[in-house]
């Protein structure tokens, strides 16, 4: 094998210009793939991390069947005792309970259907980015005002449709979990997000106010739970399911199940990105195939002599493949040396988007790359794999050379 590598090195150094051009082609492919992987997967992780923290949590604890068909009557304990016990479970870093249901909101002259979210004011402020979404007014208080009215925050579409602003009042009408008519008056403390945001039709109220409104004392519809990384969501869901085993009515599901449509969209985006990567590799492979094939054709007479003195077709096949893999390996190594600092900059400093992107109601104008072994290793495997594949045809041609016919070219 050492002799084969020495012969391969000697052969690739014969025509330095052609070898250099081939290496530059592979180097460029590897360089572009690493940066593409870093930017796409980095933005993918950034968006998912942002979305799960702000919206679904990494895991949700709810009544069995709630995720498939949410209803007002499905509930979980929303007590401090349950919360404290939940925090003791391995992997749980934060948690908050929420009530989610529909209502009809009334302004002075108009009405508008809304989604009501009863949230723990303090926990939600610490766990999500809701405070950052308040465009007008201020983040609300969990305590009623001096007149006994609770504050609420409303989405931009709700404010526009009802023609109400900060400090004004709205009336909500819905149904309580006991079948009674729910209605109450609230004071608007802030307007959240924009008319195009996810929360445009939402009304946020303190959890205690929502429990009174929907007649759900000590209960909520689900707990949103965070762990240290969204990738650990499925594992944490399994752990929490084990913890909830004694309570047959409750279950824990990961964010991929809760936000299935969002998850599928992100996966489709990743798969679409691979099409561009395949195009890059295809173009690189065509150039490399041409180079290797030309090298084999130029050395036809030499291969004929080697076969005439007893060199086996297998050795010639291995020789051509080894030459191609050496060029690919050196190209990837050189590419790694040069792309690593560039990717490190993208990961630490990041880059500004030409057009800000809205994610879960917050505008993101800055993205960052991803720094992990897969960003560098996967492109290398793609380049090396494609190099090995395209070397098969020239290697077979060399292995099948007939000595007598080949030596006529000398």
C-alpha cells in the first residue's frame, strides 16, 4: 500500500498545473459547501431555538389528546406544588403554564374574534421574548388596578379592528369551562407585535385573570417546558412521560409534535438546500472526471507496459482511485485550513440580512453560522465520496487496457 501511495504521489506531480487546477476545483467545492452548511444550519438552529423558546417550549405537558384536538375542557394542574415538582425533573430548566381559548372582543363600536392566552406574567417574561414584542404601551401587571380591572395586552390586528389603544378598555365574551357565559372588562396596557405577526389576533391576560374568566381555578391547558437545547426535546418528553406515568390523563410531547407544520417546513427547507449542494458537487465532479480521464488517456502506453510486465488490473484500478482520493484529501485539508477562520467569524460575529426576517413576532436582522464537526466533516465526506465515485470509470478504463494495443501509443 505504501508503494501504491508513492506511485500515486509521483503521478499527480507529473503535471503540476493540471493537478493544481483539479485541486482548486475540489477546494472551491469544499469551501462553498462548508459555508453553505454553516449558514443554512446555523440559521435553521437559530430560528428553531427562537421559535421554541418563544412559542411552544421544547416540551408541552397536557391532557392526553389535547395536542390533536385542543378544547377548553382539557386541563392540567397549574399549582405551585406541580411547578416545583416539575422543576426537579432532570433536564427541566424553565416552565410556565398557559390557558389558550377563543373569545369575542368588543371595543366601543366594533367586535372581533380573538385568541385569549392566559399566562404567568413573571415566568412568561423570563422564558419568552414577549416583553420585546410590546410595540406600544408597556408589559402588563399580574395584579388588578385600583378599580379591580386586570390589564391585558392585545395584538396589532385586534387594536386596529377594535380601534382601541393603550389605556382604553375592551370587553371579552366567551364560554367558561363549567358551561357558563364568561364576560369581563379589561384595560389595554400594551400592543404586541405587528399586523403580520403570529400574535396579531391575540389577547394576553394574567393567568389568574384567565382562570377566573374561563372558570378554571388552579388549572391551565398545558405547561410549556424548556431544557438546555431544543434537540433534547424528544428525550425530555420521554423522561416526563415516565414521571407522569401514574397520572394516566397527562402526557408530555416534544415541540416537533406540537408544531408539526413548522417542523415540516423547516425540514423541507433543509432538503431544498441540498439540491444546491448537489449542483455544486456535480459541477466539481465533471471537472475532476475530465482531468482524471485525460490523465488516464495520456498514460495509456505506460499502463500497457505495466500490464505487460505483470501488473494486475486490480492494482491499476486501485492506483487511479488512490491518485484521485489523494488530490481530494489534500484539497479538503487545504479548504479546512482556510475556511475554518471564515466560519469562526460567521459563528461569533455573524452577518446582517439584507431584508429583516420575522420569526415568532420578532424581527431578526442578524444571523450567525454554525460551528461544529458536522459542518466541516459532512462536506469533506461529500467531496471525497464524489471523488471516489467519478474515479471508478477512468480506473476501469485503465484496468481493462490491452497491453499490445496500449503500447502502440508509445
